[in-house]
């Protein structure tokens, strides 16, 4: 009887179905983790890195909000493609162009 039930409940998947989002979407990098990574990479103190990160993010946010294009290697070139007002918030659609990653041995 168990084999009959298993045969009747077998799931079929479509070949056009997208993969699960959690399998393809990387985790979000939050400011706290950014500061931790920079602190580990540079050896600077947390409070120093936090002050610099806050200033850099503020300047970048203001520039993007004004519609400026950011050309910041190795991040890449970021430009505002579209702006829309959505109730209490402004929605900016941006495009980021990055150079291809080069392997360490190349």
C-alpha cells in the first residue's frame, strides 16, 4: 500500500520552473557585516572603520539620490536608470556594470 501511495503522490516538475530563490539569491550584506569585514581586512579599529563607512555610505547615497553616476573601481560603474515616487519613498532603479572577476592565478 505504501508503494501505491508514493506513486500517486509523486510530484512532477516543469522544466520551465525557476529554481528556488534561496538557492540562487545570496545573503544581504548589512552595514554591520561590512564594517566587520573591513575591520578584519585592514586591521583598523571598529570605531574608525564605522566612522569611515558611515561617511562613505552617506556621500554615495547622496550622490545616487541626486542622479549622479558613480565610477568606483573595483565596485564598478553605477548609474540611476529610473526614478519613481512611491508614496512616502522615492524608488531608484540602478544599473551596476562590473568588470569580469579575474582568478587569482591569472
